[in-house]
C-alpha cells in the first residue's frame, strides 16, 4: 500500500522537479556572455537580467550610474539579451560610421512592434530601408524647409500669442504642454497640410490622443516583460491584440493619417510642399516596388506607416528639447541675455527666416548644451551582424551595441564641469566637441534621424520668435533639478516643469 502510494506520487513529483530544474536553467543560462569575454557589468537577475534597475531607477539614472561604476565599456542584460554599453569614441566611430554595413540594424527592436510602425523607416532594414530613406530624404532638405518657413512662422506667432496671454494673466508656463501644442501644429502642417490648432484649442482631440499614445508606447508594459522573458510567445501576444501602446489612440492616429491620404488623393494637388505630397508622388503598387526595388517608390501601406511615424517621432522629442532649453535659460538668465543679444544682432527687426536663424552660432550652442545636460532619449544603438573585435572588445554576432546618452554627455573627459550649463563649450575651438558626440541625441551615421534638420529648425524659430519679446524666469514652482520618470525611454519629468515669463521692455 505504501509502495503504491509512493509510486502514485513519484511521477508527478519527478515531473515537477524536472520542470523547476528546466525553468531554473532557462532563467540563468544566458547570463555568462560578458563574464566569459572579460567585460565588466552589473550582476543580472534570473529571467530579467538588469531590467529591474532600469525599471526602478529609470534608464537615465541607471545607465549614468553604470557608466560611473564600470567605465566606458560594460555588458548588460536586457531580459535575456546581452547588450554592450559603451561611450568609447573609437568603438562608436566604428559602429555608427566606419563599419556601417555590419552595424546597419538598429540596436534594440521591441518584439511587440506591429504595423503600421513596424513598416516605417525606423524599423526596416537592408534594401527596404535604403529605398525608404532615399525616397524620404528630399522632404528634409534645406530648400524644402525654406518653403515651409512661412507656415512655421505662423505657428511661432500663435505660440507667442499664447505665451503673451499667460504672461499678462500672471500664470505659470507649463513648458512641455505649450511646446507640445506648438510642435504638433508644425508637424501636422508641414507633414500633411493639416491644421490641428492645438495652441488655440486646449482640449484638442488629436493632441490628447497623440500624447496618450506616446505615454503608453514609451513605457515598459507587462506584455513587453512576457515577450522579453519568453521571446517565442511574442507572436502570441501580438495575435491576442496585447499591445504596448493603447489600441484606441493608435487606431485614432492611423485612421487620421488614412483620411488625410484619401482627402489629398481626391484633391489631386501638385503644388503642396509637405511630406504627404512627396509620399503620394512616390506611391506605387507592391508589385511595382518588388519589380523595381532600386526605384524611389513606396507602397500604400508604407505611406501610412511613414505618416504615423512622422507624427509620433517628430512631436515628442522636439517638444522635449524646447522644454529643457526654456527651463535651462530660465535658470541661467545671464546665458539667456547673451542669447537674446546674439538674436538681435542676427535678426534685428526683420522676420526670422531659415537663413537668419541658421546663422546664430550661440543659439546652436545653447540647443546642443540643453540636449547634453538633459538628453531627450536614454539610448541609441546598432546591432552587429557578425562578430567584431574593436579596441580589444569582442562584440558577438547578433549583439546590440548601445550608447548610454546620459552617461556620454556627462563624461568629464569630453565635458569638464559636466553638471553645469555652459553653452560656450560648443564654441571652444581649442577643445572641439566631436560631431559624433554633439548630435548623438539624433543618432549618428547613415541611420541618423532623418528629421533632425526640421526638428532643429522648429526649435530655432520658436526661440528666436519668443526671446525677442519674452523672458523666461525662475519662479517658486520651478524645480532646481529635473527628476525623470522611471520606465520611460523618452525623457519625461516626474512632474510638469513650470517657469515664469516676462514681457521684454517692461
């Protein structure tokens, strides 16, 4: 009887023990890559790797702490994926520029990305990426931006009017909210000839949907954890309709893009100068694109994908840049007044234009210093196709190489007194800042952000328009330092940044 009872429990018990043993092995076996290669780094946790630190401390503070502790090269595990983090300039030059053919894929591609974003420029690779990049590049040329200057100037005037009203009423300026409305108006107009009027309509439906979509898509969700721990389940998670971003907001943005495309097709307009017109002029059937992959054509599904990407990518990072620049100028009135004088010398009483705002070196210095002190994104990187050894560091095939941007921008070897806001450091000819470092918020090399020129133009036009009429000031509600929300890939303060404004000449 005892033997029978034991045997009846033996098989289930054995299966449970074996299952637990296999689970333990599965949770631990990926985490010896960096120790075998002699590369230092934080100790990983079974199943999660080092994601816990990123979730708890935030990507900005966690990576900065790792840089200080482990130096310019260290290995991290994001869930089960080994990732090399580095601020070594020789390695970065090789990865982003010299050996681009081997590092042509973006570093970390979320497993839960789906159409339409999955079909856009950011996520495609190889010949598809080259075709899309060549097709889209003319939209962001200097000549095209000059043609857009009239519309951007009107958006700047609307921005000035809105801030003027706040100033007269004695209200604090929520910089992200205000600049978010401005950048959405610019993106909608220059991209699609679509007027959102976000600055005039506080409860603008489109602005609310885009904001909520970005807030959800830049967070680390439960579904992302599942797909990270068990990559084989990612297709199932997608099939069940579990997304990182809100379904409702994502559908709203996609439907809006499709409606704008259909409306433009009915117009049959050839005189417009915006992204949508260029996309439609490049439209071709999937069969035509496959037959002539070298031609600069896009399928209808790709046009929708690029449209959605443009709205999402161009909105938040530009608004965040403006937010931090205004905030830092409010904290450093002497720098703000110096910038004001440089703007007056360049523009005078004339209307700001592409050429004039592009010829103010100190404005460039202030923008780059704001992006250095408070970067808009935590990470950027590439993935190696084949194993490489650079500067004695072995990078295994299929491994991502990531730049901890906050750590790079606080590197005292490149930026002495890195905690201080010193725009002049970008004009120091005796100690020039490498361009690779200066623009790293936008990436580097052939896959650098295609919209960088437009984003910087938006920032410059807004600052030139505002600073000739308004001063940014520190008020009791203005924080001395900015604390970032954990779990976000795009720089997001824990609380809204509020500053004061004063009308110049009073």
